[in-house]
C-alpha cells in the first residue's frame, strides 16, 4: 500500500450520514458507497515495483569481436508486483450501517467504518426524529397505503383538538414507560433535573418508547405527526398511525415515514445520491468528528453520562439491599429450622 493510499484509507475511517430515498433498500446504498470508495482507493498510484537481479545473455563480440556468450547482471523491475499481475490494490471496503431503514421509509441513515460507534448510535439512549404522514378513512393489512385495503370508514367527526388529545394520552403512557425503564431513583434531585430537561433514557433493553409526539399538519383526511423515539422500528411507527385512527373511532394508514434525525446526524448533514463520492464522504467524516468533540464537551454529554452512572449506582444499591434481605431471611430460616438446607438465590433486577 502506498503512502497516499494509506492516508486516504485512514481518512475514510469514520462515520457520516446519507439520505436514503423511499423505495430503495439500504443494502443497495451500502454497496454503492463501498463501490465508490473502492474505486477511489484503487485510483491511487501503485507502489514502486521492487527491483530484482537478472542475468542477461550478451554476446562478447560486442566488446572484442568474439562470438562467445556471457552473462551480464542487471537490475530490472519484478513483474510479480505489476498491476496487471497482482490486480487492484484493494478488493473490499467494509462500510457498516447503523439503525437501518426499510424500503418503505426514507431519511437520514448513519453509515461508516466505525462499528463500535455505530453500535452506540443504535443504543437505547440515542433518540431519533421522524415525520409520519397519515391518512384517515381506510385500513390495510400492514398499516401502509400501498397494500390491499381491508376496511373503510368515515372521518368527518375527527377534529384537530380530538387528535391532539389522543396524542397527549399516548405520550403520557409512553412517559410512564420511560420513567420505569430508565431505572432512575425519582426521589433524587438529579432525576428531577434530567426529567425536566428531557434527558431521561431507558437503561438496557426496552420496547419502543415515544419521547415526543405532536401534530404539525392537519388537513383531513391527511395529517402529519412529528415523533421522537428510541428503540423503534418503522413497522411500529406505521402501526402508531393505525392506533391513532382507532382511538379516534375511525381508521388510518401511514403514507410516509421520513427520518429527520438519527442521533447526532441531521437531515441537512446527510449526503444525497450525487454526493456519495470519496471527496464528499471524507469531508462529511471530518465534520462529524468536529461535531462529536463539541457534543462531548457540552453539558448534555456529561448529563447523559451522569444518568448512566446514576442508574448503575441505583442498581448496585438495589442488589445490595436485596442481598441483605436475603441474608436476613436465610439467617431467620436457619434459626427457626436448623435442619433445613441453606439456599442462596442470586437475584438480579430485570433490565427490561
């Protein structure tokens, strides 16, 4: 690998965001990006060929008029390193994909070579924003507007006030679930401050939870919702539109799912199809690295880290309390029944 290729390969090591259009599978986007990066790497000049000592037959008559043959050593480039023999320098460039989008959905998609950071972006403390397009009056078997209609209903009784009341009810139920799965001690001042600032996140595994839900457009039968959530899937979001219709005594289908933010990635930072080139990708990776440094230096990063540490402390306290109660109960059993066997139960609080 040449110095130029090695430098280019290091600059490609990072994360960036692309905009996935509707109707395109995420694997096609990944393969296109990998192909573009591979072409750029292989366009770098190959390393200088190694020289090998070779003996050539020369006629001695060139010097003294004799026809005898002699061996003359010379340094010639080795053909074993020739590009026509070895082929391209790079054969595969692996690009990971973060929280994926199905073919029906569009929006921001985080990709890159930082696999550990991609797993972090898929964690339970990373929120994502969506814009959901809904349509009242019909229902389908998979909650989207493109499949077979299984039910039709009227929607003249639906008003924006009724819709907002239903959304408030759904958000309240999700807020209770968020508090439960955050595993925070709500009696502490730190938990109160995190709840006020909206920095509570589920700790460990949890079902999909909506941390924000509001209507931004209402023109029956069409309406648009803005959603902020964690641990969600696009199928869950389409089903959300269906459940909103049921709560309003009608039916509804989802006509569009668009992700506008994926953790630190926003729609304005996502690269569109014509910008999936090596130069644009390298610039996007450099911009993301600067953004990451700012996030880590900000108070939000410290508060989130403090929340995770507090959750761990609360869990340790719960374990110690359960261990002490088990020890006391075991001592009581031994005093009341000396012949009974001693049983030690390791109790671990559920992580959801």
